[in-house]
C-alpha cells in the first residue's frame, strides 16, 4: 500500500513540473516576439525585399522587350535610378543597352556597358565586353578587338562566354576582310557541338568564299583549287562550298585567259550545282565576251560577225526544212547556227562522209524523218563548230520529237560529239547502229516520255562528261554496245523505265555501271560490268530489274546493291573481286539464285535493314569476312548453297531466326562449323541460325556465264 502511494505522488510531481516548464517556455516565446530585431538584420531584410522587387522588374521588362520596348526601357531606367549600384541595376543596364542598340542608339548603349565594365566583375562584365565589341565592330574595330582579346586572354572569364567572344572575334576578322585569320579564329568552334558551331561554320563559309575571290583575282586557278580542297577536308560539314570554290576557279581561269577550261567548269557547275545556276550563267556570259574579243566564233553572233567581215566561209544554215532535203558531202562542213527543224512529213538525208557542225545553242530537231547512214570509211560527224578548241557543251545535239517517223529515223556509223546532249528522244524511237556518242556534256543519249530508242551492233557511249545514257520513263534497248569511261553512271534508268540491256561491255565509268531508280525494271542480262568506280549495278527506290548471266567484277563499290524495296532477281551471274561487297540488300527482298560469288570484300551477301531474300543454290567462296551477313531485322532463307573459305560462314546481328538448313560448308565437323556461325549461342539476344541438317557433299557448282560480248576498241 505504501509503495503505491509513493508512486502516485512521484507521477503527480512530474506532471506539475512539466506544466510549469510549458508555461515558462510559452511566456518566453511571447515576450521574444515582442523584442525588436537587430538593425543589421532589418537592413538585410529590406535589401532582400528590394532584390526581389528588382528581379520582378527585370522579368517584366524582358517580357516587354518585343511588344512594348518603350515601357520596358522606362522600367529599366527606374530600376537603375532607384538602386544604381545593385546587381539588378547592372543587369538592367545590360538589357537596356541591348534595347538601345537595336533602336540605333549605339552611343547610349556603349555608355551603359562602360558602367557595367567599370562596376562589375564576373559574367556581367564579360557580357558587357562582348556586347560593346559588337557595337564597336564597324566604327572602331581596334577597340572591339581589344575587348574580345581581354575576354579570351583571361581564364577568369567563363568558358561559355569565351566561346561567344571567339565567335565575335572571328566575325570581326571576316568583316575586316582578313579571311585567313577569320578561319583560324573560328576553326576551334567547329570542332565540337558548341552552341556557336552553326554560326562559326557560316562564318567560315563566307571567309572561304571571300578568300577564293582574292585567289581568283590572282589568276592562279591551281592554287585556288588546291586551297579549296584543303578547306573542304578541314570542314567536312561545308562540302557544298566546293562548288563555290570551283565557281571562283572558273573566274580565275577566265582571267588567266584559259577560256575553254573556264567554260567547261562553269557549264559543269551549272549542270551539277542548282544553287549556282544564275551565277554560272552570268560567268558564261563573261566568258563569251572574252571569246568574242579573241575572235573565237563559238556562238551565233560571233559567227555572223566573222561572216560579215569575210573571215568565215563555211556554209551555214538554220530554220525549217519543210521538204525532203539532202546534205551532201560536197557542201560539208555545214554549220548550224541555230535551231534547225525537219518538219513533219519531210525527210532529211545526210550523205556518208558529211560533217555537221553546231554552234553554241544550235540543235537539229527532227519532227519528220532523219536518215544519216555513214560507212566505216566515211562516217557522218555531228560536232562542234570550233574544231580546234571544242567543249562538251558547244551544241545542243539532235532531238527526235514525238512526231518523228520512228521507222525512218536511223543513224548508222555516225559520230556525235561535243554536244550538251548527243541524242535526245522525247517519246521517239530512233535506231542507232555502230554510232559513237562521245565527249558530250550532260549525256550521250537522253530518252524521256515513253521513248524507245534502239542502240545495237557496236554502238559506243564513251567519255561523256557526265552520264553515258539516261532514261526517264522510257524503254531502251541496248544490245552489243560499249559503255566506257563516262564521267558519271554508264547507264541510268529512272521513273518506271524499262527495256533490255543485253550483251554489252559496261566498263570504267566514274559512277555506277548501271543505276536503276524509281520503279525501273529493265532486263539486265549477259553483260560485262567491270571496273566502274561505283557499284556494278545500283538499284534504289522500288527498282526491280532482272539481273541474269552477267560478269560483274572488279568494281570499286558493291557488285550489286539494292535499297528501299528494290526486290531484284539476281541469277546465274559471276560476281567477283568487287571492292565493297558483292551483293548488298537494304530493306529489299528478292531472289539470289545460282550465282558464283567469289573473292569479294568483305562479305559474300550482306542483308541489311530487314532485307530477307531467298538465297539459293549459290557458290559463295573466299569473300573475306563472312559468307552471309544478316543485319538487324533480316531473316533470309538460305538453302542449297556452298559457303566456303570465309572467316565466318554466317554472321547475324538480327534477333530473328534464320533458316539455313541444307547448305554445304566444306569438310568441317559440326563443332568447328558452330564456331563459324555467329548467333545466339555466341551473343545473348541474337536470333538463331538453324543450319542443321547440312549437306555433306557439295551441290553442283553453277557454271560461269559466257556472254557474247563486243570487242573492246
């Protein structure tokens, strides 16, 4: 009983003490709230309130800069007047300086920036230096340069602001015409993805163009071209400026008196660089003036002047031929000075051995019939009127119009050279036998609008400045011809073109041997396609050619490359020694059957981007890295092939299952073969290559094609 009483008394005492403590604390706190704040704390609070108000004013002024600049300026001035030494006031000076500069009050802006530079350290001062340099750039470039060099020379300035200063310094050099120093200053900004990189690249582009103009005035086109190529290598993002450099090179060639070279270069740029067409046309006019001053009668006006002065005695003609007409060898050479049209119902016959020369802009238009039958001993020539100094763009060539008589339009043993387009067919179908289309500017032959020209029996399309033959919405037949050493693709078919390309040698062209684009579907069979600088055959955008029985070898690009749903049939070809894959399929299916695929680099068949062809009955041997490569999303069906002599037989980077049963991999056991196949057993996440059961004896090796080909010259 006594213990319980003592416990209760203890609890009561503790409760009383707790209540007393609470009352004391409450009394203290109430009195503490009534105590005055120390003066220094009150000053800081007032300053904080002022800073908040200043920041609010800055934000409101910024929002008004575009729509209410006068009100923004008023508020900024009020902020500066209220607390001239506050950080917010210095920020207001920077904003107001920008506003005044846009309004044309550069002195007022500079005065504000002077205050910031004198009264601030750190980023605001740096920004003021940069902005003042911008304003001083034209009126006092030396002072502007000092401001920017102050920023660049002191590492206390923020790196991000130093980049801005470097950009401004480079643009200052550009404005001063010191192009090489501008390039050197701006170059570091192009090395990484800095925010200033686009502006720096544009500055470099302008500096390159400016220095190119200086070099052009120096009449040294070789130095100009070499320097321009160096700049393109240094700034690969500016590859387009190569055309600009070459444009100025054309001017340098003209000023150096090399008028033919200047004309060729300007014409090529007008053809290949649409953005320079107007400038090139103007440059060509200047070249024509220089030619006329030297007495070179390349155009009609200069020719007529020479005739009037008794300096020109060649027969000449332009106009309509409404009745049957014969041009004789005795009257040769005949100069066409302008458009000459064989009207519907009329026939123009040109005797063997005759030479027809075309002035700049002249063209022979056939609306009726043209019979030009030369002989091996006496070919007919269509050529430039400037025989001693021709260019590939001197005449406009021969145009077969829609109304021309297909059955009575034939060219035999004709040489057509130095024309912008050798032969153009607009919904017309002439026949060409043993003709040579050479050294023409834009194409040896151009067929459009359903035209169906026939080239056969050892026609030669060679050494044209660009494409050998171009077909757009046409159906061409090319048999037993030579397509050699053209400056672009040997043959290019586009816009649903069709036709037959059979028994030709297509060699050593600067582009692809054959390019098929935009739903074109020719039959390409029994040709030799070799030594081209691009692909042997390039198919793109729904092109679906049938490629059979060809010798496709030693091309620098792929033997055959098909992209974007170009589902080609590739059968019974020899594809050998090509530099960049024998067969590449990208987003394309089709059939690859019965081909010899030998000694190419680095793979035999390369399926990319969901390409899933049927690969059947091929002999794939000695192709560097892998016999068959399957990229992401690709799942070809692989059966009946011999896949031998590569480092890997099949290498997949796809998550899909690849069916590859029934192939012959040589005399190798399953364990070693598994090491030559890369799939999910080697890399987690890949699909599986199902290669069992496998053939234990080799399938029949496809025979190498032996096409009947024309002899090389």
